[in-house]
C-alpha cells in the first residue's frame, strides 16, 4: 500500500510540547503523521483541513490545549465549535468523518500523545488511502490533459538543452 | 446534396471518434437541464435540441491550458525556449542563462505543452462556427504578422466543425442582425440541414468533403440501395456498417430568421459619441452583479490571463486561463489603481470592444448573436436593449428615452 | 390590498431609490430594476418570477437610502446584513412581501417549453403560452419547504395573497418513486445519478442523501468539472460582500490555483461554504445564478441544518443575535467532546 499521508495541526503550547515530550521520552509511535505547528487551535482555519484533504491527505488530526488551559484563554473554545461543525460537514463534502480527528493533549501528556497518534494512524490504515479524489476527476478538456491539477501525471517531455 | 439519416448520427460519430476526439452537446446529469459541449464517447447521448449554455470556443481557447512547464535544476541544463511552438518544442534556441537562473549553477528546465490533437466539434450552430472565424482574425494571424499564437493555430488546424443549421430560433437569438444570420457558413467545415428523417449535408471545406467521402466509401458500399429514412439503427451495426451519406433530391429546408437589432450601422461612431456619458453606462448596468457568465459563455470573448502556477517553489506551470472584463481584478494594477473602477466602466469596455475596437482592428464584429449572454444572465440583462439604447442615446439628448 | 406600484411610490418619498422588478422581453419574466421617481415606478411588477434576491445590491448602495422589495427569504438576507453592520437599518426601507405561494422556477419552464415562451406567473396561478398549467409542477425546489413566509424585517407589508405555502408538495420518498432500487452504498455515484435522470421529479437532494462519502466525492468531482469559474455564485450571494478582495482570487494566500478544473472549483466552493457558516440565509441565489447548474444548495442547506442542530441558530432571523461561531459555550459545547 502506498504510504499514507497524515497531517497534524498542533498548537504550540500544549500538543506540540506534548508530542515533543513523547519524542524525547522515546515513546514508540507510528511515523506517518506530518506535524504542522500553529500558535493555537483557534488559528486552525477549517479551510486548512479541507485543503489538506483536497491535496491528497488521507487523514487530518488537530490537537490543542484542554478546554480551560488555552494559552490565549479562549482560542480552543472557538476551535471546538468550528471543528465540530466541520466534522459534521465532511460527509457532505465527500470525506469520511473518521478521517478527521480533533482532540486535546497537554504539554505533560507525552504518553497520551503517543496513544492518540497510534490510534489515529491505525484507524486510517484500516480505512486505507482516500480513493476517488484523483480518479474521480473527469477527463479534462481536449487540450488540458497535460496534467493541470494532477501533479503526479505530468507527461510532458523534458526539453532541457545543454548550455 | 447528400442525405444523412438521423439514426446514422451515432455511426458517424463512432467513425469520427476512431480518428479524433469528438465533442458534442449533451445534457449533463444533475445539472437541472444544462446542455454543454462534452467529449463524446461511444454510446453517449446527444442533445441536438437545446442550445448549449457555454459556447464551443474552448475547442480552440480552453478554459485553462498549459503553455509550458518549468522547474529549477542544478547541473548543466540550460533554458529551453518557452515560446517554441508545440510542434517544434524548444528547438534549441538557448536563451540567456541569466534570464531565469536563480543561483549559480542552477538553471531552468522547460517542458513543452502537449501538442493539440485532432478534434471534431459536432452540433455547433452557425453562430458558434462563425465565432471561430471571428477569433481567427486575431489568433489565427500567421507568424511574423503581428500576433503569434502557435497553440491556438495548432488547435484550430486540428479542428473540424460540423454545424447544425437552425430551422428554429428562440427570442434570445439575434444572429440575423449580422450579415448572414443562420445562413452563415464561415467557420463550418460541414453543415447539416435538418430534414424529414435526417439531415442534408453540405461540405463547406475540404475537411467537410472528406467526412462525406469517408462516410460514402467506408465499409459496405453495396448497401446504397437503402432509402433515406429507412431506419433500422439496430441492424445497421458496426459489422455491416451502413453507407452514411446518400444522394438525395430532398429540398433544402427554410432556415430560421431571428430577432434583429436595428441601427447597428455606424455603431462605432454612435458608441464613441456616448463614451463619456458615464451616467448612461451606469443606468445600463444597475442590475448587473459583475459575474463573468456573459463573457465566459460568449463564443467570441477571448480575454485571458496568464499565471505561473507553482508547485512548491522548485517547479510549476505557466497557465493561460479565461479572464473576464466584467471582473474588477481584470484591470486592477499592482499600484492599487484601477482604470476601470466601476461596473459602468467595465461594461462600457465590453460593449466597445465587441462593436467598436475589434471591428476597427480586426475587421469583424465580436458578436455573432448567439444570445447566450441573454438566456443565462442571472439578472436578465439583455445586450440588445443596451445596443438599442446606445443607438438612441447617441442620437442626441432629448431623444434618449426613459432610462 | 394595494398594488406594488403605489407602495413603491409611497416609499419613494422617504428614500433615494427603490429596488424592485420589471418585466423583460423574455416572455414577461421579471428582472431586477431600480426606481428613482414615481414615473419610473409605474413599470414595477410583482409576480411569481420575481425570484432574485435584491439584497445583493444593498452593500453597493451604502451611500444612498434605499427601499427594497423583499420576500420572506430575501428579508433574512437584509436582516443578516444589518446584523453584520454591513448596512444601516435606518437607511433601508423594507417592503416585505407577505403571503406568497412559492416562486416559479423559470429555468424549468424554459427548458420544457423553450426560452422566452410567454409566461404569466401570478401568485396563485401559472399560464405558459396562454394555457393554464399546474403551478405546483414549476415551483422552485427551495420554496417547497418554506419557513419564511413572513418577512423578518419590514417597514411596509405587501400582501401578495397567494395560496398557503404549507402542503404544496409532499417531498416524495426514494422508495415511492423508484421502488426497490435500494440506492445506497452499493451503487456508484454515476449509477445513482443516471437513476435520477430517469425521473426528473425526484429532488436531487434525496439522491444525495442516499450516497456514501465516496459516492459524494465522485458526484462532486463530476459536478465541479463543468465549473467555468465565472464567480456568479459569489456575485449573486448577498452575503459575499467582500466581492473584489475575495480570497478565491488572491495569490497570497494561495487557496485556489489559476487553473479551471474540478479540483479548483471544489476548493472555491469549500471556501464559500466555510465563509458562509452561520451566515448563509439559504436564499439559493448561488445555485440559481450558476449557469451550468451545479447544485450548490446541497452543501449550503446541509450546513444550515447542522448549524441549526448544533446551535439552534438560523442566520438572518434576528438582527440582534450573536453569530454562533463568534461565541462559545464552555459547558454546552463540551457534549460533543471526544
């Protein structure tokens, strides 16, 4: 199976530190997740998640401070509403809601982080890669079949000439 | 005149699609009845009754086309010629290395766009075909004479247009306002005139003739005893292959005459007279919501934008995409200044480009009266009303009527 | 009962202009118009083809005092614009239309009877080319479940006196129309769609509801593949008032590429859906304006429903309300915690 693409949006103050802790404590965890550090889950524009899916992510994980612990007092409260709405909208967009997970991990919860990542990765592994996103693209117009929007199918010939 | 039985259309498309891509109008699923020109594949349905919502211009000017791809690379490779024609990709014209080189030892690799293949456009109307002729006046200019667009020319050369003549029209049609109206032949290679049981076929160009030729000669020649309209589409399967075009003494049908816009003679001067009358243009565009439908559906509107679409920061593509003069961003300058800041300015330019500038520069009116911009406008704006009122307004104050 | 012309003329005494409708050459179907004098207002009409949501023009007319004829659904857009401080309540006079019996889907008439066929679409009856037809057959989909017959904000009321809107049409169930097809996970989106093509009377929303996420993904790809990027969905939307500075077209940030294909069109719509969360009033103008018939309201309706379920909130029903995504509830929101 082709490698899964998993994206994690982590808040700087809790979950990123928690992930760091899991790493320094050498806790065993799967390596598919690619982590993007953000100042706060309140910064997580739902479009970031949708764009990730649209660009071929098979799963997206968002993790921040526990409610009440936000470094900016209330960022995660706003995030909680937005992401709840997003997760309920995913089926309408054609994305299985299980591919998106939203949770809280504090800076001291290295073990919990390792657990979250492991479970999430296993779940997406069981679901497999997201199908249909690329194959579903109907044939492009006569002349733009050269792969606009389909980065992996570039077929143009290389025409570099020596200097 | 040759006769093509209605039930043999699919067989004709089948034969054509073995050599070319075939594009034909079809109603799209889940679209509330939208008809568009779509890639035809064996067994696909056709809709020859309704008018396609979007013109067929993307056969020659696609909504998006790749001009070339590029990537930065280390090593001895240098720059290919981005403006080489697709036929002779980057034929060695080495550009100055400094032009694109980012750092020492780094150079740009250019990937040519895919060459255009052969396309048959089936079921265009006279207005769609004429529009190609109108576009040719600009994009078809040969190399060395002004504008040079090899990608357009390659597509145009590979395009065969089979036009369906109009025996009926609807109230949005106004092609009869221009020279030949529904009888226009420019841009078509083969014209099909609907008659009882099928179509009379008239070849306009050698390309059209060759379609009739191949339809007469291919496969079973002895089958010519069949009467026109003697339809048995099921038995006429690929194995036996019916003769598609037969001699016929049927009379030519009467073509439709559409609504007309009067007073278009001398329109250039008339438009010039009200150029500065911004109040007029404001009144005309009051209900416009500034979307790009009219320009994108138009068979003659051809403005485009060019973007470098990066994929990461090491490679990308240069794309040409449709652009619309009704968009604010169309004339937005980097400084923030916009020479056409309001809808009135933009619509004025749209009308002038169609009926003044293009005729002056290219000798053709940039409108064929297809009426798409009228039928599909979300707010019911009618370009004919604007023209009529422009004609009235230019006649002088006091006669401009209620606006 | 007073007529629309005299109401507009009265309101013209208090404002610079009034937004309303006039009949066009396309078979008498209404198109938006604006009136500045009593004489101009003589040409005003109100009938069941006045589908346009005129609130889209309000943000462009901030320098004027404006009267607007608004159906119940349109009035929600006006209320939402007031809530977002985009327009000033004191500078808008709303002529609310009350008692409509649903609006007519002109596109459907044109498709079945030809563009420009003479249409006499009254509030309670419909004549196409001089012959009376069952107007229920031609009602807009969104009108069937109308919950907004009474305008939310209004200064004057125009009594349209149409038939009661409830019970106009019972939404047919999938089983009732195609017994035993068992539309669902086992069918591909394409198969589900071609089943839809066999029966036009069945709302697309029912088919969509029966698709699984993968089928929907394919469904949307097919739908978006015909997008021409004319931005009519955005321009027709009363709440998309960013207009010329929309992030759909910025290069930094680069949310959408310049290409015109299904992927970019999908991203465009994801942006719209997101930016209209808790703001969309469900007027359906995006879908109506779409020249290639992409069923955008499937997404908008879904989101509006989710927001109502989650937060008990409907956009544009209270100009004083706090938007649900601009606030939070420490205790209440935790029920969905994982």
